[in-house]
């Protein structure tokens, strides 16, 4: 069941690029997800709540896109979520089972959208029953004493939850449906099954594939040969077309399967997969190995969850004094490595990792950086700037970011070269919910003297010029937006100060080791070394990251 009371943490999560706080009476922008049977009731209910303004409707049905329902535009699906939307309610899809209610709920929550509790004035709920976020009670709903209702539940008009009955998270009750004690409505699996559950043979019957699709909760089955190579795919749409054509469900799936499915090779960047799915209007994409064997099945909801709304801030305001005279007329981020400025390598890596919105903090020779990068169009990015009027340290400029971030965001120094996949650290933060995640790098150094080990006044060992190994700060972070509140405005403040402030409030700092190529360019020798290592500078969008404990 969903949490009814959230424990107050030292740092409350916010959202990526949220608008500044306005007047309390300004209606909050809201979207309705799902244009199914409950849509009209939801619209009526929301119009009775003056605190919300309906910005649009989201539904995956292609036929509804760009249409208008009750005067409200259908915007498309989750990738078309408009900027500035603050809240969402989840109905049911126009096409049955077209989306997973729990998956959509988690995507919206992770993107920082509020999921309000809505109750029709005519509904009745026992005083001791607590409703959870996202739950909606339509007209005439009754919830009796001792009942428990999970989060993100939708109860249709006249539905009832009897005394001491329990309704699981993400459940939907049809109009007039009643749930009694020790009884629950049938709910489809909320999470997709394993890849193996989606695999089938050419000889399997269409009826068997229907069962497999319902069980796998993926709306697609992959047809493979004996050795595992992909032969084709079957979607619920293929089955419907076959039934309309009069094909008997006892026939083998080879009759209706798509023998030329769209696939991507193992290692394809996430943003490329998302582009393919958008252009081809598909929701599932098989990832195959060199022998065309399925390795995994990507869903558009999962890709959107990882990529949509991610942002990064690049700190590029330093003076680069250790690199003079090279930096007398050129800001350090624009010094060339392998024929391209350092900043171009950084922006390319961000884009390859699926990040689209970037803010660059500038100070020294700021106009040179603005003129070079512009609005980011050449890098296929949306680039904005914040200007430090005076040097504010490695964290101080974050206090100037406007609008305020809506969700965890990446921060990195503008003098780094790395092959790491930045999506991995963002995923790590989403999983572990740290206030700050810091990238670290193993660094070896040799002590130029013999090291003496001493215990209780006695020499226990002697090591001649030993090589020691430590984790060092790699200059790349993911921050919970609430961390910005700890940064004083217009004052020099380094990232080390911010980390100490977070720890002082009982916050959590996670460590994410970089095992890919990484180089900090702080002096001429670093710049020369980076030039020699230019073959490593093409970002590898699938390079893995691992937690510290895995290296112990």
C-alpha cells in the first residue's frame, strides 16, 4: 500500500526547471493522463476545483493526437508533457490496456509532478480512512469504516469499498463496482515480466500469444528461432487485425507476425532509441546482439523516465590561471583538444547521454563562450546561461539558476573530459535518492620516500616508495534541487562547502566511481596528455557505472 505519511527529510525533493513561486491564488497547471471512459467525469470534477487549470490531455492513441475533447486539447503522450505543468491526474486510456497505470504514476512522480487527491462532493469516506496521493473518488463513491485504499486508485461513480476491505495501489473500480472484505478486483501485473516471458515460437498458436501478451504485460511478443535469433514480432494490434480478417485463433502466429521488426543493436544510445520510437510511433523496441538475438525489450515509458526532463549545469566561469598564457585570450573550456574545444566534448557527451537542457555558468571571457555555443542548436541541445558578476566558487553560481530546477540535475566542471555515460549517474540517484551524488575516481600516487609503519612506538614495517590509492573528487555531481537553498546568494561557495552543509543537516551523499576515461585539465601537462588520448574522447553512451561497494 502507498505511504500515507511521508517522513520529513532534511532536504525535500523539488523539480527540474520549475517556475518561481507565484501568487498562492494562481491555479496550478494540470494534465489529465488517459482519455478513456472516466475522462468526462474527471473534467467535471477538476472544473469544480478552482486551484487547477487543465492544460491538456495525454493519451498514447495516435488517432486522438491534435484533437480536442470538451474543448481541451489532446497533446500526445508523455514525451509531449508541456513545460510548466505542475500536477497530473491519471484516468484510463482510450484504448484498453494501452498504458500501465503504475508505470505512468511513477514517471510523473519522478518528474516532480504533484498527484493530488480529488474527491467529488457527493462521495462519502469514513472519517478514519486516509486517502493516498493520486487517488480519485468520483460522484457517489462510498468508502466504509475500517477500509484501506492505496495510492493512485480511481473509483468510478457509485463504486464502494466495504467495511475493512482493502483496495491495492493503482486499482480501478468500475462505476457501481463494490469491493468487500477479503475481496479485491482483478488487477493485471503492474510491472513488465522478464524478457523470457515475451518469447515465443513460430508454431505457437495465436490464442497462446494472446495469453502471453496479457501475462508479460508488454503488449508485444518476440518470435524467435531455436537458436534464439529474432524472427519477428506480434503486437496486440497485429492480433486484432488478424481477428478482423477472419483468421482462426488456433492458427500459428507465423501467419500474422511482422517478419521485419524494427530493432537496435546492443549499445545503442538511449536518445537514439527514443528518437526511433517516436518517429515510427512504436512503444517497444527489441535490443539485439550481433547474432540478432534479443537481449532486452525497451519500453518508451522506461526511456522517457530516464531521459525526459534531465538537465545539466556546466561550470565554465573559471579563469584558468594555471594554463596561462593559453588562457589570456581564450577561456579554458574553449581550449582545443583533438581539434575540438573542451566544452564541445562535454556538450557532445551530455547529448549522447540523453540530456537535452543545459545551463552554462560563465564569468571570465563569458562572451567568447556565448558566441561559440549560442543557443546550443549545433549540438542539438537547449542551452541557457547564468552570469557570475564576480567569482562565486564551484557551487555559488547555482544560487543564480532561474527558473529553479524541478528535479535532480547534473553539475560538472567545464574543464573535464570523460567517456562516462551521464545517464548512469542520474539513474543511480533516482534509485538511491541521495541529496547529492558525487562522482569519484581512483587515483594512484607514489610516496617519494620510504614509509615507516609504527605501532605503539615500535617499527612494524618499512615500505620503500609505496604506491598508494585513494578516491578523489571527479568534479561531476547530481544534486537534489533543495540543495540550492543551502547556497548563500552572491557569496563565494565551493562544492566542498555545500557537501559539508548537506552532511551537517543529516543529508545523504552518494559516491559513484568513474571507471571510464576521465581527465581533469588543470595545467599544460594535462592538456598535452588529453591531446595524446584523443581516441578516448568519443562518449560511450553505454559505458557502465558501478557503486563504491562493488569495488571493495
